[in-house]
C-alpha cells in the first residue's frame, strides 16, 4: 500500500480550488488532473517536418525560381498540376557524375525535356509547361540538385516550404 501523504493548504488556496480544479475536494481534483495529463501524454504530436502537400491557399499564387541559371514563374493550380509559365529559362549545363556518367536525376530531367520539346526553344519555354509536382519542376528547370520547395519563392520572399509550415 502506498504511503499516505498529508497536504496542508491555506484558506486562500482552499477557496480557489473550485476554480483551479473544478472541485472543492483536493484529492479528487488532483486525481482528475493527473488522469487528464496521462490521457493527453499519448496523443498525436505535431511533426516539425513541413507537410509538403497542396493547399488551396497556394492555388494560383505565382512563385518564382532563380537557381543555377534557371529562371521561371510557377503556379500550382491543383494537387498534381504545376504550371511553368512561357518564357522560363532552363539551366543549360547538365551536371554529370564524377566518373563522367549521366546520373538518374539528369536522365529523368532529359526525359521531361523531351516530353515537352515542343515548348522549348534555345533554352527557353515558348509556351506554358504543365508538370505534376515541385520535384518535376526542379528536374525540368535545373536538373534537380536541390529541394524545389526551398527554391519556389512568392512575391514577399517566402519559400513554399515556409508557407506550408505556417
């Protein structure tokens, strides 16, 4: 059996118990409070990692990219529809691996550029290009190499990553 604990409180504290604990019985109030703490301790915790998902607030907001020679205005219209506006500048120098081979990201980027060859002329887009994700936008414009969520910047200088955390 647990030891008995005696708690002495002032009259002022005793008068405040109904407001503090919802009861005049100190033992009952403490028990309810502890039970509440134990119940809430296992609750879901908010992740520090940003939820990189489409939000309606991002729809039709122009984001700008200026990275490694690539410049573009990008609009996220739907969950799986990002539009690179005509007139975007694509990075021209493709990075290669140390051994001189073309990496996976570069091959994927070349495939995207081939699929949209009719919209590219002399390293610039001549019409809007619709892609499925920020990842594809980064591959298409500058052969990946960085997180596009950190490169997409709104007119107030905030990254898409910052906006998704707010």
